[in-house]
C-alpha cells in the first residue's frame, strides 16, 4: 500500500464537522460514507472495487492503468471502453468525490478522507490495541469481481499483509498479558486471534490453557469442544493427544 497522504490521524467522529469528507471502511464488509451518507446503491462490485482502490491510493491514476487493473479484455480499446462505462457508474454514485479527466482518475483532494486501513497502518506500532479495533475482518472480505486479474492480485496481497500484521500483533499482546498475569486480557486477544484464524489447533490449545490458568474449566472445556468440531468438520480429524491431555 502506498503511504497515506495525511500525517494526522482523523477520528471518525471528527469527519462530521467537515463539509467534504469521506469515511471508508475496507476491513470486513466495505462501507463508504460521503458527507455522512452511505454510497448510493449499486449492483456492480467493480464500482466499489474501483472506489476502494482509489481511496487506498489517493493520487492520480492513468486511465489505461486502471483499465488494465480491472478488465481482462482482449484488446486495449475494449478495456478502455469498459472502464469508461464503469467510471460513468462510479460518478453517478460518488458525485464529486472522484475527479475524472481524459487521462487520469483520482479521489478529489478537496475531501478529507478517513480510511480504516491507512489509520491501522499508521497507529499499529504505537497503539496496537486501538489499531486492532479497526480490524473488522479481512480486507475487502465481501467484494468479488470477475475478469479483473490485476485487482484480484492487488487485493489478495493487501489482504495477506493486513492479516499477518493483525495476527502477529495479537500474538504479541497475548504473550504480554499472559506474562503479566492479566489473563482476562490474554483470553480476550486469544479469542480475537481465533476469530481471524480458527483452524490453528495450537492457538486453540493456548486459549484452553489460558482458561485453565484463570480457573475457568467450563470455558476451557467449551473451547476444546469448539476446537474438536472445527477439526472434524474441516480436516476430518480429532485434536492431537497434547490438546486432549489438557483437560484430563
């Protein structure tokens, strides 16, 4: 992801005070608010995909580059024609938040932009717990586009980067709070860890151990049952002997 242009973190609530603002969530189910109002309904995932891409890269983009990103067309002319139609749809739902010229397309710099992924990256090193509050799910989790190899590859890389950062941060927080004896906080972040990656038996085992350390045997048993069900449904296997021994 390119560096976000704004250095100051803008709180979501502050956006209401601005006459021209965008508040955009790209984690989980994407949402786009223009001056506090949701994006007009659109049946095209590519409209939201393009808006998300432009918000993530707030500088001018050559139209040909966007055409290549969003359309696997047989010819350059066809891709450019497809982009022209898409931009027309985007303009209808995004009003003047997008500046379109004959050569370029960009987010209108007159708008203040609050973008969850950019704020996540900005505050993660110093405020990891606050950053994790923004992580509502995988990047562009619900947007599926057809015939857009470039966009799919970009989104997959972004998704993996954010996901790994969230997981790494959660692991660090669990270790920190477990070592400090703050087991409730360690349990809370272990639960978040498994929300992102529910198939990791070792992390289920860690959460079971945390519950046992906190004298929460019923919760430990419940977590073991969840682990067993996930392993059976996804891999047709039982928890390992190490995991099973925890509750004997």
